[in-house]
C-alpha cells in the first residue's frame, strides 16, 4: 500500500506540477483543516526524528515549538539530536517530494513514503510563501549546515535561497523551521498536545519538550534508557499470501526453478519445505516460475496452507513489551491500575504483525465519561478516523460488562474511568487509506487486538474486585472505629447510663485479622506500609508474606524481616486481641510503575479470620 | 402533657443499649416501607403497612449510620420536649450539621428518619414537636371553622366570607385542640391539584353555583391538607371528589388522598379519606373530550407501569385507565379544558362528570 501512492505520485508528476497534486490530495496528506495542518506538520517532523534516532541507536531528545505570528500563521520549530543529514541530501529530503530512504523496505518503520517532511515544506510554502529553514549537523567536529529553501513546484526540485555554514552547540541533530497557516487547539482529542502525549506514551525512551504558542512548556519525560531494537527487513511469509501477490512475485523473480523461487523469495521456506509444497501442489520443482499459470498458483497457495511452516521471524518487529508500555502509560495517565499485554507475533496475508494492548483504570480518570481509546500503528499515534479502525471495532465488540465496566447493551465504548490502548506493529500496516489514520478491519488483526484487550480486561476486573473488597473493609473499619463507639456513647447519654464496653461487638462485626497495605513512590523508592490489627477475641500467631518485584532492593524493614527469598518477604507475627502492628519498608532499584499493588499473603491461620490478604499456598522454607 | 412520646423514644434507645450490654450487634426493626408491604385494612378501608419488617443493623455501614442518626435525633427531640420548644423539619436538618458523622446530607434523609421514628414508636411527629415548614393549602367555600389565635382565645372564620381571594390557609396543625369544624353549608368537597384550576372555579363562582367547597391541594398534598379533608368528610359528612391533571403523578395525588400514601402508610387511617372519588382528568376523558395532549415522557411511562403493580391501583377502574393511557401515549392537564372556553369546565365538564358519579346536578 505504501508504494501505491508513491507510484501514483511518480506517474502524475509527469503530467501535473507537484503543487497541483498537493492541492488535490491535501486531505490524504493530512492538511485538510487548519488545526490538522499543525498536527500533521509536527507529526511528520517527530516521526522522522524518532525513526532517525532509532536507526542510529540514539536516545531521542526532541524539542517542538509553536509560535503564533499572526491570526492564522504559526512558526513550527522541530529539533532533534538524531544523526543529522549529510549536506548533499538536505535539500532533497526537504525540497523534493518522494525522496526518502525507505521506499521498498519490508520493515516496521514510521515513515514509508518519502513524502512526509517535504509535504510540510510544501504546505507552508503554499499557504504563507515563506521558505523552510533547515539546520543539520552529523558529528561533533563537523560543521552545521543551514539552508533556506523552497520547492520548485514545476520541477519538483529544491530551490536553495541561502546556504551557509554556521556553528551550532550540538553534537549531532537536525532542526526544521517552517511558517504555515494553521490553528492551534489545546486539549482536544485531535491536537498537537494529544499527539505528543500519545507519542511519549508509546516511545518512553524519548524525551520530548513542547513549547505552546502562549509560552507554556510541557515536558514529556524519558522513562526508559533503552533504544528500541532496530527492526530488520524480511521477505513475505507464505501464510495468508494472496494469489495476486504470489503471481506477481513469480513474474518478477530472477529464479529459474520453482523450488529456488520458494526458498529465495519467501521467508521460512527451506529446501525441504519447498519440496513438500511442490509435491502437495502437484507441481514440478523445476517449473519456471514465470510460467506459473493461474491454476498452478492457486494450487501452490493451497499447498502453503497444508504444510507446516514456521511463523515469520519476529525480530522484524519491534514491540514495546509489557513493561515499557506500562511505564509509558503510567507516566502520562494518572490511573490506579495499568494492565498491559503483548501478544506473540502473528501473520496476515504474509505480513508479520504483532499486537500490544493496555488498559488503565481508576485514579484521576473521569468516572462518568465514555472510555478513551488511544490507537497506535508502528509507534505512531492515530488521531483521526477512529470509527473506521480495527482497534475501535475490537474494543466495541467486547462485552466490557463482564469485566466490571458499564456498557450499554454490552457493545460500543464503555463508560467509566478507563483508557484503552492498542498498538499494531507490522512490516506493512494495512491502513484503510493513504492518510494512514485507521487500520483496516483484517480478521487476524482484530482477533489479536481482542485477545490482548481481554487479557488486560481480566486483570482490570481482578483489580476492580479487589478495590471493592478493600472498600468494604474500609467501611467496616469505619463502623468499628468511629460509628459504633459514638452509638454507645450517645445511647448511654440519652439514658443516663454508663458506657458499655463494645470490644466484644467489634470482634463480632470484624471477627478477623485486618491487613491493610499501601504504597507510594518518591525519589526512586517505593515506600510500603502495612497495618495489621487483630480484631478477634483470641490471640493469633501467623506468617505474613509480602510479594515484591525480584529486582527490588529491600531496605529499612521494620520490624526486621524474618526471612527473604526470591520475590517474597516473610514475618512471623503474634498479636493478642485488639493488638495492632505497623510494618514498613522501602524498595529501591525500581522505577515508577514497576510495582502495582501491595500483595500480602498469610499462612497458619484460618482464612475466614483474615481480611486484606490471601492464604499463601506455596512453599517457603 | 403526657410523657408518652419521651417514653417511646427512650424505649428505642433502651433496646439499642440492651444490645450493646449483651454484646449483640445493635439493631432496630421497623415495618418495611415499600409498596410491597402495604395491605388493605378492611376495617378502616385504607392501605397500611403489612407484617414485613426491615432490620437496620450496625453490621452494615448504612445501618450503622442510620442507628447513630436515630440516637442523635432521639436526643434532640428529648431536649426539645424538655424545654417546651418545637422546630420545623428543616430546622432539624440544619441542626444535624453539628452532628459530625451523624449529619444528614439532604433534608429528605432527615424527614425520612422522622417518619421511621413515627413508625417505630407509633407516635406522630407532632408529638415530637416537629412540623413541616410549608403552609397547608387553601380552602374557599361555605365552611366555618373555629381556630385558636396567637394571643389566646378562639376566632370563627367563614371560608367564603371572611377570606380574601387566596382563601383560608390550612394551618400545619389541624387537630381538634387547635381547630374545630363548626359547620358547612355545601354539598361536596372538590379537591384541586393546580392553583390555576382553583382560581378558575373561584372566578366562575363554582363554589356558590354548585354548593362546593374548594380545596387547593398544591400538588402532592401535605399531611395537614389530607387530615383536613378527612375531618370535613367524616365529621361534617361531605363527600369528596378529586380533580387533577391526567397523568400518572396526579393519579398518585388522588391515591394519597383516598387510600393513603406509601410513605405515610403508618398513619393512613388518620389521613386518608376512603370515600373520596376520582373525578378526572381520566385517560378516557382525554379521548371523550378530545383534549389537547402532550406525549408521555419515559418517566411517565415508567410511573404508569409502576402503578400497574401498586396494590392501591389494583381495581378494574384504575387498571383500565392506566392501560388506556399507556396505549394513548398521551397526557392532558386539567386546564386543557380551556380549549372549549373558560366556562366550559364549570358549565359542562364538571356537571357531566359529577352526575356520572351520582353527585351534583
Ligand atoms: N530529522 C531527521 N534526521 C535524519 N534523517 C531525516 C530526518 N528527517 C528526514 N530524514 C531523512 O529524510 C527522508 C525523507 O523523509 P520523509 O519524511 O520525507 O519520508 P519518510 O519518513 O521516509 O516517509 P513518510 O513520507 O512516510 O514520512 C527519511 O527517509 C530520512 O532518511
Ligand atoms: Mg517521514
């Protein structure tokens, strides 16, 4: 699909000027409204910066600024610390449509068409007549090159207005400045801010600073020091390949024999598999691929389905992983709980893809509003055409009532303090159109999105249940700590009688040992506090266990731990009736989001007599 | 003054105290106050609470709060009675502001608790020196009452000659020690839902021409209004008809006058007038008189369906009318009769409807 528009473009170029083409396809290129034009300009620049940094294994530091020059005129500045662009290429990259480095790669990357950034230059030039200014530097001891340029719209060539060598106190990087017509909107779902926030979420390794027209500076902090692995290129996988594709591949191949064609042009087909396929398809291994008839191609396709072929290599994809998504979401959304899930890679029509999802619940999210949905494809947020997207369809087809949310009729977007997030990574994301804003409803993808979301949903449900239990517990505590003593006091006063001892009633209402754990994060530490109170009539001796992330370092535990083992701490406690104890400790070596809920377990005690902890069934000796 | 109210309140406190001393989780029981627990009492011909009991126990958060508030309220009433004061329900709600955890979040809650106390103690809120703040409704017609006046002594008022256009205002306490019914020269009482219709009948001289005593209900009638109607009906022997809008909420107004309200079923006997008849607007009237209508809202439809399961509307007449209204999907106001001119209601509609009830004419 990516090359479709490229080819189309190239063809049209001969007949019409690029300016005309641009005018006609504004909507496809994302410049159809003033507010969207700003979003698109920022997006094209940021996508390129992230791509370039990824290729060069650099942790991205990106600065975006938007200044208002007149009513509908804005200056957009985008700067990165990427590898920079070599001098000769700078004019072409920014001043020539269709100039890019990844036309024919089968790889997961943000940019695909070689139109993005020159489109921005074109748009600004057409709407304000102002040239673009570019500054780029490829090494600490190399000069920085500055260009002012416009696009010659007749020839689709850069026209350089100024070319200079300047000093720039930056190791490497690229900076772009354009002035374009636009409209700045804030805090809308479709806005520069929202785009950057979502981008920061899905790229936790990037640090992004954004200066709004009114001078407000928003910093999206880096939450991971790991540059995502660079995805590698692969060949099409036979599974789900379409007839047309196979026939075209057979025409174009340089192989002379069917078997070598299969081995050479497809991924995961070795000599043995090729032989197996040929015999299943009743085709001669020595058949010239160019002579493959339609019927034969069909048989070949069927044989693909009948033979066991390994899934495509997954290193061509770069999923974020559950931990990173969780960190990304936690830093941008103030929720109580974040559950994430990364599905194993899968294939549609020979294209490997992989789905990741997240669900954030509670906290400061609005309770009475329709759930928010954040969509990503190859780590790029999708802001427009939500209704057409496979992710939306998957979310809406799930009965979220079963996971503890409100949802009218069990379909559509549920209502509640919840945000859904899904990321589809693929060497070829099947967009519904060239504007790359919605992913087509491909059954395989939809299925994977659903599975990922359901898994997150199950964890959210467990969280909701747990919170409800905690709520009940809190209510009970309130009864015994505040209300009941007041009832006793007032009743005695009305009747002018002595206040009775209510501790036996408290024991009757609670009749258990109460365990209440809390945690909060500050300055690199999670501080954990656990209150334990014996509200029974008898003395209790039992073991209390606390689960912790295996990488955490436990410090300052009070009382002292009795034992500590991989991921588990233990205390032996003895509490008389009405006794209570406050346990505290801190966990170091953790980042925000690495620890969820305080999970306590107990043993050697009647489960009926414990509130706030589960019974420990595992081994601990 | 008898000590009955104080005694009965202390009884409640004593039972809570006893639970505490015996190490039982404290609780109080009271009649369940929902439509599933109202039964028809053959002797008094009104709907009262049945045998179902609800328990408010300190085991749950709601129950514990309710108990605490009950004790606070008891203490408050006791002090009031001891110092010979009285207060409005609204004042009591504001006083609860100082009750810490026990404070009410809206007046409905405190009003409801006072009703609960009535149910538990079998006393009336008047006995607890609590009164509603709003005045009762008004009366115009040839009825003479004798009312205690502020500076002491009594005064006779004729509700036709001694009052202005607004009529005689029914006081919040209409008990015999405060208000005596002297006599009435009229054939029936007509209770009206809206002020507009009340004024229309006054302006058209309906009270004189038809020898009617007009009572303005002001929407859902206050206790004193219902008590007043009941007293005129039983002491002076005047029949009662109720004339309201033609919608589900108006049917409930009639039901509370005639059968007793669900909320106050513990005192139905004392408030309800079982002989009161519903005059209109009936859903049949909407059809027969071809009245201007509005569409039923979702809430209206819900209310009608609830009424179909309300035992008070269990007779053939109401079942038929309610189903008809659901079919029509329409409702009408009583003032919609003005479609046929301002005199139509007094000259045509009311005479026709009254004679169909075997009255008037
Ligand atoms: N900030 C940058 N740093 C380094 N190289 C860049 C930068 N911006 C663009 N480039 C180079 O210029 C090329 C053209 O960028 P352009 O945005 O026009 O196309 P693209 O990113 O390949 O595809 P798309 O049209 O989908 O955006 C890129 O492929 C990349 O090689
Ligand atoms: Mg690009």
